[in-house]
C-alpha cells in the first residue's frame, strides 16, 4: 500500500500519505478543464477542493480516534476517504468494535454534511440567486457549488454498505459476530466490490463520470483492505524462527576495522552483530566502518558499534518484530536470541522480502481452499 502513495506531512503525530490516484485525478481534472491559463488554475482548484473535502473528514476522524485513545500510525488518503493504519493491534481491535467503531463510522459523513451546509449557507449569503441544483453539479466554472457537492458526494458514498467505506465497516462488524474477523472482512470486501460494480455500470448507463470514479475507487479500496488483511494475518501468526536468517556473520568487539572490512567482503550483510566472549554487545554497519576508516583511520569495532539495539526471541511474532524494526529510526537489524545465544538475525531487507513472500503464499492457500 505504501509503495502506491507518498508522504505529504504529519498531523498530531500521524503520517499523512497521498495515494497516487489523487495525482491521476489531477491529470484528469486538467484534461477536463484545459492545461493553460485560468482554465488550468481552475482545474487545480477543483482538485484541491476534493482533497480538502477528504482532508476535513479525516481530520474529524483523527480527533475521534484521539478521543477514544486509538494510536494511529498513518492515514492514506484516497478520493473516497482515508485508510488508517494503527500503531498497535489493540488500537486496531478497538477501532473495529463498540462505541469507537460507531463514532469513526459516523463522524466522517456527518462532518462532510456539516461542511456542505456551511457552504450552502455561504453561497446563499453572498449570492442568493445561485442554485446548487443547477447541473453540472461539479464543475470548474463554479468552485463553491462544486465544493458543496464534493462534501455531499463523500458523505453519501460513505453511507453505502461497501467495505472499506464507513458503513461498510459497520457491516463487517456485523458479519464478524457469526463468521469471525477474517471471513467477515472477506465477505464485506466482496459486498463492497459488488456495489462498486453496480456504481460503475450505473455510471456508464447514465454517462456520469462521478459514479464511474466512485465505483472505481470503492473497488480499489476494497482490494487494498483485502490485501492488508492477508498481510496482517501473516504478521500476527508467523514467528521469527520461520523467517530469521540462520547463516550470518558476526564481528568481535576486539576486531580492528580493517579486519571487519575483510570479513564483510565475504558476507551479503550490511549490518553485523558484535559479540564479546560470545555475548551480544552491539551492532555495527558496513557503512559506519568504511566512513570511520576513511576519516579516522584504523581502530577497533567496539569504539564505533551502536549499543542501542532491539532483540527478538524465536517465538516472537513477525508483527512484533516489524513494529520494533520500523518504530526506531536507524534500526535495520534485530538479532534473534535463544537465551543469551544468537541463533539468527532479521534485517529490514529480508523482513520485507519474507513478508511479501509469506503474504503471497497465504493468499494462494486461501484461494485454493475457497
């Protein structure tokens, strides 16, 4: 999911990412309005109004999440809303049940409807003769009217029982009581894709580009959530013993930097555990060794190794280790210890590679059993 989006900033400690489909919509908007002069300016303004309509609903959802004590890691903005990623399994579980789920499901549409009413009052106040019912409802020639209908559009769409839209998440919660979380998400995702297909067909029949886009983005959102579910099922069930590298190189704290470089030539590792008398005492990177040699000359590994590191146990879940390795800046290697003995290592590169392979394997297994 992250590879299809770009970070655009942080708000209240939450990373905000923009899905590349917003860039696609910007291109379509400029094709629709023209790419020169004021026409291009209006096309960009129309796109910014949609982004603002999505942003204001996600701002309200962020406030609701903070109220319920949910820890949100990031939010990916799609043209139909945002897909949150929670920092802890507890927050993800709390967000899908009880009062927190209902609040998060309702605050988005209600916020869009409230903004639409404020815009309607503003339009009536500055120009009473303008009717918001005049077609086309969304056009670069009337940005205020378009802003009103963007918010109405988002509010109505998110009341459709199509997962991962707001009402679709309530539908999934209802399914989970009888089918379990995994199958409930599968079912709700299928319902969402059917609704997306209906909207797409309706858009073709009535020649409505907005219904076409709604159907398309609902389908994309359902696919992203389905992939995220498979990914989550992998990270919560796979253990470190299943993916750790057992063929790895160690450095001694008493090694010189020149000796360390010579040893690293015969290894594909970029980072190395450092031991003293068989006990783990630090971690050092190949890049750090090279930089120190170039600047300060030869020395000992113990003088440049990092003593701040995380360790894992063979029975730890992949999800726990993934949060450790991505939660601390500069951490790219986690030694796996059985007691005090190093039995394996997990690097960021092999972790991402293993997670992708395991997720694909799990998806194929599910397809063959269904």
